C-alpha cells in the first residue's frame, strides 16, 4: 500500500522510539539508517566532548612535575633489518687508518648486499669503560685498523679503548660470539712495530673471539697501501663464506674504488653575498669565531680622545676585519629587540619578549589548524650525567679544568688555541752549520693549560715559494674563491664515505697554504687520481703502472726511496691537472699538526709553552732541498720581543704519560741527546721549583749529548745552573765530534754502569727522549747490558728486568 511507504522525519521517528519498548525500538532503528547514523554521531560527539572537558579540568587543576632530562650519549640503536652488522673501528693519528677503514667499508658494501657496514672512531664508540664492554658484547663481526706511534703507544683516539682493553684481560672468554680481523699501521724501523695491533689481536683471541684473518702488518717505511691491499685480499674469501650463498659466490663482482672528489662551488670575490675568506674562522674546518675561537684582527687606528691636559685617558680604537669574514649581514627583524634589565628580574623580561616571538613563529611555521591547538610546554630540569672518581686513582681524569674555557671550548687538534710567539732565539752558535730554535708561545689569558712532560701540537703554513710552485703546476689562479662540500646540492651525501671533513670557503692560495700537504710523497691512490685527469695517455699509463701491484718495486724506488714529493710528481706529469674537488679529496692529504715535547714546566712558566726545535734542512736523493714545514716556520718566526706584528700559530696540548715520579725523593735518570733534552729541561725547572718551595729531592742524573761544545751545546748555562742549584745531582755530556772517536750517551752510560745500577736498585725512574731508530735502541741495549753485568743476571733475566721496569712505569720513553 502507498501509505506504508510514507516518509517519516528522523526527529519524529526518534520521538516515537522513546515512547515504545526496547525490542520495537531496535527494529525501528535497524530499518531507519538515518536515525542510526544520527544517534551514533551524536554519541561520539558527546563522548569526545566529555573527554576534552576532563582533560582541560585536569590540566587546570595541576601541572605535572618537570621531568628530569639526562642527556644520552649512546649512539642511536640501529634498526634490525635482518642484515648482518659489521663494525669497522679505527685508531688514527694522521688519517691513514681511517682512510683504510672507510675504503674496506665501501668495497664491502658493494660486495655484500645482505650486510651493513659502519666505520666508527674508537673514541666515539663508548662514553665510558662500562659501555665499551656492553657494546662489544652485542657485536658479531668487527674489524680494527690500529696505528702505533711513538714508543709503542696507541693513537690519541684509541688510547682510552686500549687502556680499557688491556686492563680487562681478566674477564676471561666473554667474546665467544665475536668474529674479528685486525690491520696494524706502523713502521718497521721502530722497536715496537705494530705493537697496538698485535696486542689487540692477541687479546681478542684470548677473550674468546674468533680470528677471521691473520693480523695485517702495515709498514709505512715501505708502501703501506700495498700491505693493506694484500691483507684485504685475504679478508674477502672469509667474508664470502659468511655473507654469500653458493650462487652469489660463483659470480664475481668487479669493484673499482672511485676517485674521491668534493663538490666544489666557486664564488665571485667581488660578490659580497658569497662566503668570504673565512678559513681562519675554522681551523681545519672545525672551529668558528666566538669567545673561545677569536678572530685575529690588527689595530688599524688608535687615537687619544682626552686632551693632553687631562689626568685620565680614553682611547678610540678601530680593528681591521677586512678579509676575516667577520661582518654584519642584512636581515628581516621578526620582533623588536628585547631589553633585558639585570637590575630587576631579567628572566621576566625574557619571558615577556618570548611571548612576542611565538605569534611571529606561529604565522611562519604553523598552518591554520595547528595554530588553533595550544600545546602545553613545561621546561625540563637540566641535569648532567655525573661520574664519580676515587681521588687516589691516578687513572681517573685529572683536574684539567683550565683546558676548557668557560666549559665550552676544548683545545685539541680540531679546536686549537691561537697563540702569539713571545720569544724566539737561536740555540746553536754562529759557527754551527745547523740550527735549533727556542720558541715560547704566549698562552696567558687563553685558558690553555699544560703539565710538565706534555706535548704541544702546532699548525703552521707552507712556505710561499712552495705554494707558488703548486699554483703554477696546477694552473689555477691563487685568487680563485671556492668552497668544498661532501654532499650534493640537494643535500644527499656524495658517493663514497672517505672524504675528509671540508675546510671552510677560502681562496686557492689559502687552501694550499694552510690545508694541503705538498711535500710528502704521494700515496698510490693519489697517483690513480692524477692518472684519471692526465690528458697525455703516456703519462696516465705511467701513473697507473706506478700505482699497480705490478709497479710495486718501481714505486718503492722512484717514490719512496727517492723521497719524491707531491710537487715533484706533479712536475714530472705536467698533463695531470686534477680539478679542485679531486685535488683536495684524493691527491693532496691534509696538512697535519707537528708535535713537540714541551721544554718547560708550568711551575716556572705558567703563561708560556716552550718548544725546542731542530731545523729540518736536507737534500733528498732527487737533489731537492727539503725544508721542514714547521721547523722552518719556527726559525723564521717574528716574536713579540721584536714586533707587535708578531708570528702566531694555532696550537693545542696533548697529554703524555712522560711524568716525574709523584714522590720527589725518588731518584731519576734522564737520557736525552740533542733536542731530546726538551722534556728534561721542563723536568729540571719542575724540580727547581719544588726545591725552592721546600720539597726534598732525590738524586737526578742527566745524560746529554751533542756534537761540539762550541757549536751545539744547547742551554749550556741553564744546565750548569740546574747543577749548581741542586735541581739535578750530575750532568754527563757526550761530545760526538770533539775527539778522535765518536762518543754517544750510551758510551757515557757504560762508564757509569755501577752508579746507574745502584740508582735502579734504589727504585730510580729511567727516562729516554730522542731518536727512536738509533739512540733509543742503543740505550735500551745498554740498560740490558748493565743489568746483566752489574746484576750478575743471564741475558733472559736481564731482559725480563728491563721489561718489568717498562711495565711498572719506571722506564719511560718519549721517542720519535
């Protein structure tokens, strides 16, 4: 019937439902979808409104207490994607170990798609010792690239890990799930060849880890790249077995390492919107101009503002900031400048100003809907993570607070301190055909602190004659302004992960002067890069041959044995003109800081760092006169004593374990010919200061050596003064060019064998500083001989005694 299909409004229907029983109501609801939708929508709105009301009431009644935020230092946990995780660690001093680690990772990524490879600086891996153990337990496969330098010491960035690792051998076999490989970087001319790599390799095996491949012995005395290549070829078959299935192993994937190249952006020097030459605002691409890393600025104008009749003074001064990159730039003001008044409550002023900021940022950063929703914010209570130390524990960090200025800048290789040359003087007499410089860096008001026995790292610049030769060979204008980048213009990283951190925008001349190592012999990878950009086919072929395994002997003779520099190679292959991005990424390594043993004590010279530096000036087999980069700079430096426009350099202090005994009464034996005297001058200053303060000193003997007392007896008057004042008990000097036979420090030690043995028996500490390849070895043999003869010991027991002296910290060496 037509009447049965008559339309009923939802409101009328709802009224009828409320008047009848539940069964009938359900039937009517199911038959009327409009009413059903109306009810469900209304119910949802009511529930939502109720929840919002409850939330608003809860937020207005009370505020949650601020949560304590403790900074996390852990590395982000990787997502478990089912792939095998391989970690490649490196301990590097000059960047070579890091380069090898990244090269292995890059090729491994291309070979094994079912695994992930990451390279990690050992110092960044863990924040404390416990974290080393926790994280290493989670690893399943690792590789270590470990350099050894000095007297068998780890690199700076591996020192903390190495100390923890060596102290934890009592842990037993706790790394049973770990597979590993180790490649060492050392020099066979040194006594402790690849010591760090050997210790870590043996230690991992002792603690249960499975060795995948024999430890690699990289020898920088020959071609360390060839050693790495040979070791790497042993790694692939092992990884093939673990990371590839049968079919994949049957398919060889050829791999050719890409020539690393920065993305380069050029600038018009006259364009004020382009980056100016700000290279000194970022030393080695890291530090920025601020209170801790100031800009060097000359005084352009100075005049007195008061009249001569005034009994006071007021100076008008103008600093020249041209070519420094320190400048003002135009910008749009978002909000009026805030006027904080510390005479009242400056926090209230900040709060009021901040409330003016939010509406401006809302307009710029939020859409309409987001602006309508207020998000409550409560500032967290800040809290440091605190680690406590036993004050008596000598292994805990010392109070080095002054090495961190205002808690911000840490002076290190990446953030050096600008320091003027206060004093410079020649230590050899005019009749000498060699040179040795005494230099004093002024560190007053810098916050830089040091301890007796530390090292100082010094950044200097290439000589202008070297820079001009490089400009001519590469054929690029010295005034070319550019910047280098490790990413594409869209922000994605460039292929390859081995690019060093870029230095800041600067001119080509500045880049060559401050950042490029132009005098070292080029690596094989540099020859490959040059070959790729040589327009002459015969030159390209010759370069590729020298870099190939077949050309190993030729490279060893023509490059290594002849000490052929990068500039000489560029001159030999004039058609090789690499672009800037390739030159600074693959051809010229970064200019490294030079390290020197400090020759002063902060007790006597708290505002100065003293350096004793022998000039490097020698003819190479090719006939080239090699002038040491830093030693030449020091010899030519202009001191504050000579001019207000003095020389200066970025410097930093590196801690050393070359320390006097904590008990000043303990006897000491110091052996240091030539500039090996440097740390002992600091020791003697320290002892003299202690004596003047009333401390009791034990006996101290210094064995010093030079060629001729009339030519190179450095610090002669000071040494005699130290004897006269009782800072040392005896000075023994060996002159190698005065008599008919050459006499060295070990010969003097032989004549005083009984006195040396008596001092050793009384608990003496023995210190050796100087040449590692010759003198230090001869002194070590002499100590062995003295122990054998004076102690009536056989050879094995004598060597064991000397070794125990080393292990107990009573026989310390600072050698190079």
